[in-house]
C-alpha cells in the first residue's frame, strides 16, 4: 500500500496518524506539490494529498483513509463504539473543523492576502472554536472520552497550524486546556513518528 503524502499538509498528517495508530503497513511517498508524480495523478487526477492506494482501491479523502484504517484495527476505540452519542458528536466536531475552522485558519494564517480585516480580527473569529473545545476538555485530557478519538486526531493538525501563526499569543491565550491537549499530542510518540523526515 502506498500513501501519497506531504509532510506538513494537515489532511495528510491526520491520515498518517490513523494509519500508524492502526498499524497499517503503508509506504509513505512524499510528494513535491510543484512536481506531482505521474503515479499520483493516474490514481487521483485532482492531484491533492493524501491519496491511499490500498491495492484494492483508491481513497482520496483524509477522513476516508482514517476510517478505513480504524476498520482494520482500533485498539483504543478511536471510533467511540462504546459511546454512540460521543461518536455522533465527533462527526459534528470534525465537520465544523473541516469547514468553518479551516476557513478561519486560512484567513488568519494568510491575513495579508485578505486586507479587509486585520489578523487580530480573523483570530478573534476563530476563538469561538477554541472556547468550545476548552469546555469539552474540562476534566479530561481528550475531547470526547478519557482516551483519544477520531475527533482528536482529525482536529489536531489544523489546531497545530492555528497555534503556529502567532505562537506567543497562543502560549498566553485563555485556553490552557486546548494548549495542554495540543502539547500532549505534539509530544506523543505517535505524532513524532508520523512527522519524522
């Protein structure tokens, strides 16, 4: 199996997290986005990453890859099968992360391209999401259970990107639980393994 990936892409990052966690034997093919390999374009003409060639089919969306991996092996119950309500909540969190928060991170990170408002304005727009996650993390280290879930792994890469825009602000912001959650993931053996060059 081959995963076409780009190391810093948040979508590829979360696909690698789930594949590694599930113990799937995958060869990761790093893609230069300005010089995409013909093999990738043959599998997926849109040419974005991640793309997983399973040998029995092609998966072109990070969430599809994550779910495929968890179907094969899910030792910590990332799918939250023991708690259907939490599993449903995970889907809602991921949907908001991948739509609203993704758009907010883009505006915040590339504020100079969107001069209608200041970077601070774009950051403040995103803070409602941080506040919501801060509440979810009250009394536990993960978003929806006392162990990681699909939601944690799916949200992590974009939050990492958000935190990296103004590291000093993030370090001092009024979201200590979100900060601790992110730092815990970034320090984990799993994350370090999927980010190794």
